[in-house]
C-alpha cells in the first residue's frame, strides 16, 4: 500500500503538470472503486482549473474552484501523467484530460482506491474530521505524542500508526523510527517518557523526510508518477532484515521479526527497550 512518502512523491510528481491547467474532459471507465466515482465529477470538473495540488494524510486533494478532487491510491493504485491519446490499459479507470494535451490517469488493479468530488472545506469531510496532525508539520511534536499516550497500554508501534494520533506513519516507517529511537515496538505507549517521545517524534520526521527525498519505498506495486519506482528500501535499517546483524549493534545482535497488531515488526532486542 502506498504510504505517506509515496503519496507525497506522487503529489510532487504530478504538480508541475496539472497546476494551473484547465480540465478539458473527464473519462470514467470504471466508476466502482472503493466508493463509486460521483457522476458530478464528470459533469462539473471540465472547464475548471486546478489551482492547488495538496496532500492530507494519504489523500491527494486537487483544488478546482470551491471544490476538490480527492484521490486515494488504495492498495496498489498509481497516478501517471501521459499523453491524452495513450491507449488505456485494463485497469486504467479514470482520465482527467487537460488542455495541455496530457492526461492524469488513475490505474488501480484492485479497485481499493478512490476518486471523489468534494464541495466546501475538505477538513470538515468525514474522511478528515478525526485525523491527527501531519508528521512533518510544526503541530506534531514529542509533546503531542506524550500527552496522547498517557495511560495507554497498547504497543507504541500501534500507537504511532494510529491516524488519530498522527497521520501517515505506516508499518515500514514506524519500525524504522522506533529503531532509530532505541524503543522496543511492543513497549506500552503510556510507559515511555517525554524525552524519549521527543526523540521519537524527531526520528519520525527524519525517516519520512529521507524517504520523500529518495523517492518513497517501493514494495511490490507502487510506481511513481513518472513511471519510475522509489528506492528508499535500499536505505532501510531493520524492516525486512530479519536475522541480519543490527546496523547499530553489529554481530552477534540480530534483527528479529514479531507480529504486533497483526503487522510484521522488525527490531533489535539488544538496543531497543
């Protein structure tokens, strides 16, 4: 599933091509995605211009007047910018044809993605109303983590993956940030000190920023807007490294894998506690 860095990489990839571009036509080949593509999108978007290309959590928001086109990549979706006359493939469900002669094309083999047409303030939409702060924003700090964690017994890895606490910290990035911080992923969230949360918040920011800079983490399906794949997986310290030496401790201390909250978690039992 594309995570926050992959979605932000996609946002930055499509922005130069769609920003300030009028929409000429909308082609819907398959309206049945995670939620049905609203008929109003095809009727109301043509003739409008995209004035901002935004991201909230793992959602893309393309502003067009008082409305926003919301796009979500689901489990395996991707967005590409290509010539509008490029033949559509089997899983190319939506084209936004621009006056430039290019098209923004949504490909989604599993159809778990979304394309919605929002009116009004998107922050008030039910998808966004209960989301926590953006991890790269000034509103996300060790203090916010510490305050939210008090008396909570769930594992800290699950805690930082809770979108009501902070958005966009997926399984890979949670494992990496916890390793950098020396915190065991199964430790109770309420038993971690303020100082350690300050360190963890900083490492979440660094891990995500590094991944965005390097183009995102490609696992199986994700392909960037330009057709290229991300390569942050080459810099991962613990994720997927079960049985390999800890990059901090070295041999004989090996990375272990455990299932926490039904997700594979990777950690060093020697330096993470």
